[in-house]
C-alpha cells in the first residue's frame, strides 16, 4: 500500500468587483497565495486588523484556468489510482 499525503490546492476565481489585491509565488515546496486587504479608516485611528494574509498550497490555479485543466491536474490522477 502506498502512503499518500493530503494535498491542498487553491483556485482564484474572477469576481465582478475586485475587492483585494493578491499575488502568487511559485516555489519548489509549493505555491503561496498572499492577499492584501487594506485597513478601513472608518474603523477608527487604532486599527489593529491584519492587512496581509499568506497561505501555502501544493498548487495555486490562476483566474484564467478552466475547469477541465483543473480536473486533469487534480482529480484525474486520484481517479486513476
């Protein structure tokens, strides 16, 4: 029996109104996805909300990729096993 680890993927989907800025960094260990959510000045002068959120995934799929490509990359290898 072959041991496998859990793999986590992310897909950035297009929205009608972009609310946050994001960036994808590709590295050997996996991709990282970073969101920048600006602080809202309406919350007051003392605003300790976090602005940057960074997450690591095996692979991050950009907005332009279609569903078939995602299936081929993720689901098909699992189904074939």
